[in-house]
C-alpha cells in the first residue's frame, strides 16, 4: 500500500492524518507533544499508526508537516536574543514603525515591547540611495565594534537591515560575510535575502521575525528529519507554508518566516476543501489548539491572502493566508492581575504539564480546565484515548482563582470561558471590518482540538446563524497539509510609472522572477509536474501611500500593453474603494509571481442515510448559562446522515468535544458533517 501522511504540531498535540492513495481510506490520531524531546512525538505517532491501523513507515510515499512552533514562539515571546545592525541614524526604525497605535481610541493602549531591545540595535555608517547608487561605503571598523558589542550582550544572532537594500544588497552581503568571519557562532540574516521589498520597516521587521524563531524552528526540523530516518520513512519531508503551499524541510530551516503561519494556513486550506465538499462557500474558520485561536475568512470558496498579517503583536509582510491569531487556546492559562481582573492567556500550559485536568502535573487553571469544571468534558476518551480526564483537579485549580475573585467555583469557570470568547469576539470584528463582510452570510467552521468546544459560544455572541463541524475537526490542519500545493512567492520592487518607457524594466523584472521561480520549484523543490504561474503587481495612484494587488496577464508586459495594466488597476481600485481616477498617474511598486505545482486531492466517501432514530447515549449535568442543567450526550460515531437533534447537548468524539448550548438545532449530512443552526428566537 501507499500512504500519504499529513502532520500538524500544535502547542499540546501533534495530529496525524493518513490517506491510502488507492482506496481513499483515511485514518487519524493525536499524540501529546514532547517539547523536551523534539521528534519523539513523531516517533510515537508513527508507532501508533502502525499499531492501530497497520500503516508501516516504509509505505509512506509523501510526508507533509505543518507546525505552530514559529507562531507559538512569537506569541509566548520565547525566541532567540537578537541584535540589529542598521544604517546609522535609523536605529529607531522598529520602534517608530508606522507611528500608529494598535488601538487609537483606547486610553490604555500601549505599543508592544519590541523583540530586539534598544541596547542591541547598532547603527553603522553606510548609505545606498533609493536608486541603488552607493554614496557612502560600509564602515567595517564600526561594524566590527557593533558585532563585538552584540556578543558581549549575549546575542544569539544578528539581523542586518540597511536602507534601500532591496535595490542594492551589496552592503548587506558584505556585512553578513564579515559578521560570519568575526563571530561564526552567531547566525546572521540579511533583510534583502529574507524579503527584498521596499520600505525599511516592513523589510526589517520581517527579517527580525525570521531570526527570532530560527533556532527553535531549525532544531525542530532537524529532529523531524532524524525521527523519520530512524523509522525508515522513505519520503522526504515537506513543510506547509504561510501562503497555503508546501516546501522542503531544508528551505524551512532558514526561510523560517515563510512558515510562521504553517499550521494555521494549512488549517484554512483544509477547511476550504471540506467546505467545498459540503457545498458551503462563505466560511469563518475558527482553529483553536492548545496555545492559540486562529481566525480566517473563506469567501466564495477561496481562502483570503494578503500581507501585513499580525503575528502576536507584530506584522508579517510575506504573502500568507489572512489569519488573525491570539493567545486563547485550550491550554491558555487563566490568571488574576494586580487589579483583581480575570485574564486569559497568552501563556499556555502546553503539553507539559498541560491543563490540570489532564493529570500530568498542571497546577494552573486553563480554558480546558474551565470546560471540565463545567462538566462538558470527560464523558468519552480524550484525544484518541491518549490522556485521562480528572475533573477534580480542574476544580481545584479553578477554586484557587475563585477564592481570589470571591466568586463561586463554577461561575468562575464560566467566567474564564466568557473572557476567552470576548477576546475572540474582538478579533473577529477586526477581521470582518478589514474585509467588509456581513457575518450573517457566513458559516462558522470550528476545528482543532478546542475549536468545536468553544465554537457555538462564539457564534452565539457574533450572531452567526450557521455552524459546520466536519467529521474529524481535530485534524483539519493535518488534512490541509495533505492537499496543499507546492507553492512559492517571488517579488521584485519596480517603483516605476505605468507608462511605455517602463516596459523594458518590467520585462527585465518579469524575466528575473520567472527564472527565480523556475529554479525554486524545479531545482530546489524538485517538482516534476505541470507548473501554474500567477502574476500580479502592487499598484497605486501617484501620491498614495498604499498599494493594492492587481492580477495581471503576462502578455500585457511582454507586449508592452500599458493600457491593459492601467485598466486592470482602475477596475480593481473601483471594486475595493468604490472610486477611481482614470486620468491620474499610476505607479507600479512591486511585481509579484506565484509558482505552484498541484497536489492530488482525495474524493470523500458519502455515507448512507440513518436506519434508526437518534437517541442520546445518556443525560449529563453541566453548568451552562449560569445554572446547572441536564443535557443530552451523543457520541459522534452514532450520528448518521439524516439525524437531527436540538441543543443543549454535548457531542463527544475521539479528537474533540462539541459543546452545544441552547438555541441550536443540529442535523447530519451525507458527508457526516454536523450542521448547527442558531434559531432566530434563541
């Protein structure tokens, strides 16, 4: 047999989704992560797949891995200690940023603490002009002094970002070579290598994020390779990327920024595929794991992409699936601040020790503990029977918070859930405002280990009328890795007026992009199948300080059809802003190219209609909406096409628990998807 395996690692669990290519047989499991022994959880998972489903490692022909190691490192601020070397006079570029407050109307808003402290930022004399001309050579003595200072202050690595290096990277290349010679123990990243785009803040902060997560990501990937080799897996591992595609492991060790949204992006890709199978076009995805809650929109069946996505407190400027992430996962720790206010996250209990209710030594209350204390969890095996459920331990740690808050125990547990939901509510509204959509036209798809646990509560607050829970919601991100295409993004800054005189520059840039794309997908990635290229440009009216991305035809550039370029821009500007000015001068800032190689996708099998009526497995007692209530318990395996039931209810399954408050009606479709509808009178 031939098996394709998708794997997604989160803060608490590593998820496996295995597809037998000839029969479309699908098998899934979850295994607790082992942060102290990276790679061991992978061995445990492969052994469990072999034991339970007879999947031999030697039969694995494709292995795709998604991970939240990068994003969790940033959210929890556990990355490397970095130094920044920049052009003298521009040492405050990351602090000044764009001079915008995160929440301009909040009296309590504060700018985030930067990942590089000010005493580790060094300016060295050098200057390259916007056109690429060097007017001041790099001061090697000043650079040597900066490197020595960084070493004394305990830096693990150095980021080099000089003014206008996107146009002429020669000084960054020289600085990187000199630093490597002076301090070989330090890793070095140059901004022009990471993402050579105009604007020094965007380029610098992207390079910083790449360096901040590099050591942890590289160590993890090395452990991944060693683990696979030790089990005899013949397939070379691939990684899911922030843009929803995949790349090989070797590229991921240095191009870390391209996989910051690895697990979250593959989750959206998997969700889009499942939504298409269920004939649902507009979806708000809610992916909640152990550390974070990730939100994204699928509009007309297509995941939304962009740049400037916020990771923790910082914008990421490489192309990525538009995902908003916050530190509200199932393992996020609840705490009381100095003013007696209940807070949740961003710190997570992870898998070690994990939530207290797991019985692995956790001593601080988490969202999962709150759900357990309210009685929603522990009625069926958890995580494919990988962990136990100890409600009394959850109640003990919740009780400690209850004493500090002078509040009843179960009311405190429900308050933890409400705080987490309120944080998600705020982030969803930001996402909706950015895309200008009406959530009443959308379906919420909760997935991840904790997504279905909290999804109905969030939908109720947002007024989203429909919820779609796929058959195996706990492993959607792992499924997304199985169906993701090999995909690379390439960019060239042009900064030219869209006129006939710019055609030679456009053709030169296009040729360079196509050559880079071909070298990447054929040479570096070794992809042999048909390649699809997508061309676009970042364009604006002269005088604007922002651009919009406009899809282009390659022929417009090769044939010098500037009129077609401008018409496409005017049309796109009108569609977005309901305004355009066809008489105004148009500028092309960046030219972009996406190269992609398609991956075969499975056909899901439909189930026959139910032969019997659905009956609850039993009644259980939960704390819901401020009171103790008897609710129906169902097991997901008993739900068959045509079955219907009403909330409140709890649906337990191997990879998650679906908690359904009052006001929801449920039915099961032929694909075994659970559809929940919010009654208008609820």
